[in-house]
C-alpha cells in the first residue's frame, strides 16, 4: 500500500506504513466518541499510470489502502488523502464494502454491472466523488445491499465515476439506484448502466439501462 500511494503524489507518503492517517483516525474516534457506520468500507488505489511489468495480470497494481467503520475515521482519511482530481492520469481510487474487491472476478461483483458518469472538469469529479462517498457510508440508497462500491477513474481528457452493483439483471433495483445517484450527484444528463459480462466480451459494449 505505502509505495503505491506514495507514488501518486508526495503528500501521500504520510500514509506510509500505517502512519498519520491511521493514528489520526483513531485519535479522533477516541476524542469525540466513535459514530459507527452500518458497515465497514475499504479504500483501494490502482496506479495504472506506472509501467507494468511484462506479463503482469490485470489488477496486479490494485492495492488495499485502509478499512474504516466510523464517521471520524472516514473524515480523517478523506482530509489527508489527495482528492481524485489531484491524481495522475490513469490512476483509480475506489471505495468498496469491506470484504469486496473492486474486480469483476469477486463473487459479489461477478453478476453485476455499473452506472457510469463522465466529467471533463476536475472540480466536478471531486464534488461527485465526495457526495457519493457520503451517500454510501450514510446508507442513503434504498437498495444499499445492492451496491458494491464506487470507482473514480482519472483520465487525461475525461474523468469517470462508476457505481458498481451486485445483480445487473435486477432492472428495477438498478433503475432505482441510478435515479437516486443522479439526484445525489446533481447530474441532469443521461447516465448509463452496463453489465460486467458484456464489458468482458466487448470493451465498448452497449449499455443496458439508462436514466
């Protein structure tokens, strides 16, 4: 975790070897009394901007950063970690339910899909990311058990935010999640939902749902 995070930007070296972020999160929880969340969540980093070793498997650069379960821990971590807009191109930042890896192969994600929204403005990415994080840990979705997590993808021209869900075939649940997410991130343009199975077969697979 430490070397991958440190490679993204100099200030992230503070997180090396369970240092400042973990200590501050624990101290905050102790001082103000922990406000426990309904479930544990885990931050992940994937620095795809770094050259991959020959033959390296997809996801080999994915690193678990920190798992938290209180409001105080979340804010300490969020305040000390660079926002997605500060990351280098091709880096990805994830927040997933603890125990679920942000991979198609994970049993919780295998039959799922994702809602996707794009943004050409860095400030928009940060705002949508934070609003989504707060909605997830605050259990604002009626179908909270359907959601695996969210991925912020930093790209050279257009950033992406993707909300991963468990059961792609459950159209009613996915449409409800999509409508709620649009409301949370204040997006008026159409957003689309694609099945992971479709994306595995064809990179530019057509979306199945839209709201």
